[in-house]
């Protein structure tokens, strides 16, 4: 049962993070090809992220209040919307306004789905289904890495429009994986068994009440936003960073592969490490190394140092991707965890909003190196806030 459950979630995570590779890793390249400037690309990435940041807590609250498990339906609906938007984009990819609007909406809906995929697994875990989240999230990173490397090669041969076809293809795979993500004997129409035992009305908290109840979590969220401003500046303008030191699209694809593949050991070993080290401590280690990665990337003047910076994802985002989910499970009551996961994911969306906006403007007005300096400073400030505000968490 454990192998089958984890395998099914591995397939879902693999499909989901492949969508992120298609949408985000090559967004700058696609949009530059359509005639947009770096600043305009920043506006698209920023607007898509802020729309998702607004929607995530709302969608999470709806899912928490529902007496039935609706996460499958939400994921299927959002996947269908993105496929439709991508199909329209293929027909209007030479019209500036349509490209701007459609890509913005694709980004927004894709990010809204992130906490839903996590909460879906955690629901079944709470019902006794033995899913190893670390391994599954690691497969997600591996799928991201493989998809990025393949896309980098295919784009050079077929052109950037292949990106949109790839988005449609991977979302079809995601739909299939969500439809099959059910387990025999598990009642999906009943809330978690521990729901409401200690706080009967906790699931009905407004967003303000949630923030007041979890004050330290809210402060940590603020610090995490700054960390992910930095992280998303790097992710969204990777093409410009590589081009700045004379590297090609193929080399960028390999670099993304190295970053994603290096996350695998951290994710595969997460459950084992978390038996000894509390989730809060691991969280603090992760944000610190996100800062370190920024500094090394700023210092990179050749492909070797660049690839070293990419490999630091193992101790940075590699740890964060798994432990942030566990941290919410450790510090938020069961009736509010979907919203907690949504708020945690919202930090990456808001980070992408600010990072995308700032990154494009800084590149256009100053330089890539100036952008990397600003990115490092924000990562440092954010990491300090997280380290101070973060709770110890728990071992598993």
C-alpha cells in the first residue's frame, strides 16, 4: 500500500512540476520572442503572481470549509482552464495584448494550484494513507529537471512556440494523474478525523482572525516573501543571467537540470532527516542557503561557477520545497491547514510578483549584475526575519 500510494503521488507531482518547467523556466525566452521588453515581461510575471496570491487564501478557505473533499475538482477545473488559455494563445501569439493577458492568466491559475496539490496528499495522509511526501516532491523536481533539459534542446531546433504545446501536453498528463488519485476504502466525503475536536469553530476563521491566531507564522510569511522575491528574480530571469556571461539556451537547460536534480537528495532524505532535525530548523537552513546561492550566482563569471550556484539548490529550495509543507502541518491546526498551505504558497507568489516587477525594471535601467546584488540583499533580510520568527517545529 505504501509503495502504491507514494507512486501515485509521485506521478501527480511529476506532472505538476513539469507544468512549472514549461510555464516559468522559459517564460522570458518565449515573451522576448513575441516582442516584449524585460520590463513588460516583469509586469506579466508580477500580475500573474499577485492574482494568484489574492486567490490562494480564498480558494484554500473554500476548501477548508467544504464538508466534502473538493480538491480533485478544483485541480481539474484549473487544469482545463489553462489548457483552453494555451490553445487560444497559439492562435493569438502575435497580438501583444492577447499574449500579455493570456500568459498572465496561465501564470495565475498555475500558481493557485500549488497548495491544492500539497493539501490533497495531506488529506489522505491524515486518513492513514502512507504517502512519503519527500520522495514524491523529489520526483517533482526530477520531472522539472528532465522537462527543462529536453525543452532547452527542442526549443533550439523547433522554436519557442513549442513551449505552448508542451504546456498543453503536461496539463493533460496532470488531469489523468488527478483523476486516478483515489484510494479504495477512504471516505472522501468526511472531514479529517481530528477536525473540530479542540477548536470547533477554528475552520471558520476569517483571514484576519487566522493572522491574529498565528502571529509568528504571519511574521515568518513576511520574511519568506522577501526570500522568494530573491528566488524568483533568479528563476524568472535565468535566461538573461546566462546570456549576461555568454551562455546558451542549451547550457541554461542543463543548469536548470542540475538545480532541480540536486534537490533530489534533500527531498528523498527529508523524512529520515526530519526524524532527527525539527522542521523549523530545516526551514531556517533552507532560507539561508537560498541567500548563499544568490551570492555565488552574482560571483559567477563562467559556466563552472554558475553550475556550482545551481547545485546549491540542494540545501536551499530542495529543503524548502518539502519542509515548508511539514512546517505548516506542525504549526497550524488541522481545520486551517489548507489555508495555511495556501498562505505559505502565497509567499512564493508575492515573491514572484515583486521579483518579476523589480527584475525586469532593474535589468532595463541598470544591469543584470545590479539585479543580482539587489536579489542577494533581499534574500539576506528575509532569511534573518525567518530565522528570528520561525518556530522550532517538530520531528516526524
